[in-house]
C-alpha cells in the first residue's frame, strides 16, 4: 500500500464533505495521542460546523484526505469538543514548539507535521518539518530546514509552553477575524494571551471586535497602555466603547487620553449613553453628504473596500456641518435607490422621507422593532435638536439581542454538556446525527468605516 502523507498546517482550514458532496464544516486541528515506543497516533480532527461549533471527528469516520478536502461518512457527534488529558492538538500545541534533535546537532523549531496513513482508518505522525536556528548569514535571516522522523526529535516541554506564538499566528493568517477569535477562545487562557500579544494592532483590533468583552478585557489588561490605546483607536468606536466601559475608571481615562483625539471623542460620546439605548449601540461614523451631493458621489463612497456592508447600505443627508453631531438631519438615501437614478441626480431630490430617525435615548427594543418592521439595515440616530449623531446597524442590534457568550464555541446549549463525551472509536454510534447540510455561511467580519 502506498503511503498517503498529509501536512497538518496545509490541512487546517480545508473543507469537510460527506459522501454526497454536502459540506459539513472546516478542519481546525488534528488530535493525536502519544505512544511510548512509536509515533503519535492520530485519533481524529477538530472541525468547525455552522454556528461556530467545534466538534470532534473520529479518524475512523474519515473516508479520505486529499486534494484540499476531507471526505467523511457524513455522521459525526455534535457534542462540543473537549480535549482529554492524553490528547494533543497539532496546530495549537505542537507547531512552533522547540525540540532537540537526537543526533546531537542541536535544537530546532517544528514548522509542520506530516501524518501518514498506515492502515484502514489508521493514521500516525510521520515526518516532522523543522527549522534550525540561524548560525550565520542566511537569506532572510532564517535557519536551515530539514525533514526528520518523529523518533529523531525530543520535545523540551510537552505542556506546550515553549510553542512559538508566531508559528500559530502564521498558520491562521488566512482566517477571517471571527474565526481567529474563535480559535483563540479555544486555547488555554495563558496561550490565548500569548498569541494575542503577537498579533499586529489592526489584526488584534479585528479579533477583539469578535470576542466576548470579558476575554477582550483580559487581553487589554496584558497590553501596555500605549499599545492598548493604539489597538482601541483602530477598532470600531462602538466596540471600543464597550471594552473601555468594562475597564477600571482610572485605566479607561488613561487610555482615552492616549488615543487620537478624534477617535477618543467618538468613544467618549458613546460612553455618555446608556448601553441599551440607540446612542449606546450606534456607530458614530456613517456616510454623510449634503443635499447638493450627487448620486455619483454617494456611490463612490459606498464602494470603499474598507467600509462595512451595513454602513454602505445608505447615505445620510444633513445640513452642515457634516461630522456628528451634524447640522439638521434631512433624510436618508438607500443605495438601491441611488442605482435607479442618473449619476448627476442630487441626493436631496431622492430622499427616503418615510424612514424616520430614532432619538439617541430610544431603547434597544424600539430600535429592533423599527429595523424589523421596515426591513432596514440601518436606522439614523438624532439628538434632541434633530442633529445626526450616528446610525444603528442590524449587526449592532444582533450583538445586543444574542446571548453574551454567542461568540464562544460553547455558547450553544447541549443537554449532555456536563457529561463526558463517549469513547472516540469508529464503532461508537451514540449521540451521532447527520449535520444539517448547506447551512448559510456565517456573518463576515465587520469592516472599517474610516
């Protein structure tokens, strides 16, 4: 039998299908068990199914691995994945780990791990791709690489504390921010903090927007004030305000003082409102134009790549000034309406006069009813003088309506959540069900409105 060899770093993120070709989810990690006198045995994979739920897929239910996809029998346990003491996750715990080479040539870093099929439904760790430290001038300042057998390395720390955070970040570079946030939440807390500390400011800002506030506060607590301020001012103002509101008053004020004045002013304005009101939920940087602006100008603004889809759904028209709080709010023009008119048409002549703004003091429930009743993506928010101060988008409302831990992979209720999962063997059919097929994809990460 020819050997099938798959590198785990390339396998992570691959789609998982059943025999009929229906997509079940994506591979997030490979789970192995150490053996005393042999290479680690692969017992299964961690896959993410719709709803951001991470479940265990036994290797016995894998029909084939290859060509950028995994084919299964179509039957999986939908219990949340719970790592056992004897199990090790390759991506989260082995990639990036420092090891010693048994030939006495020194140390190296694990950059990838190959798993090989050694029999029907039997896989084990084969070769390991390692990189030695740089010992002299080398292209790009990196050391030599080599393929070695598992038996030719000795791990310095099986607890994973020596694993390089940079290596884990590299293996998740292509993940959307929402998926990376889910990956970090699945790590032990100390490991999560180490990885977050290595992310760039913009990437960390995107991740914090997708995390529960409690986890975000822990990450901010680890950062120095200067970097925390840089990250906060890169975030959407409403998300930054939610995080700052959870910090001690002294640190909140210190971070606001360090932020750029424009971003800090937006956050301070949001903090002045009750979080369960339109003012507390709104985004204070909608697209704002004058009544004399043309359809062409409006369409040019909503085409910006960095603009969140919900914010690009409409243009707000006001009297000067055009920065919140603006002059008197005149109306809103939805992008579909702009598409029906010639480029030179003035926005003031095609205002939607039926969409009434809400006061900043309106309750979250009232805003939700308006969005649902009139099938809106966003609703303008005005102050007592009818000046535009922001807009509430549908995703702002969803953040309030969903449970606090909806971003967590453990958010979904499970009748046997307190029970230990059944033994993971290919003949186990307890608590096995067919995963719903062709489920719509998750919400894409929010963009920047700057």
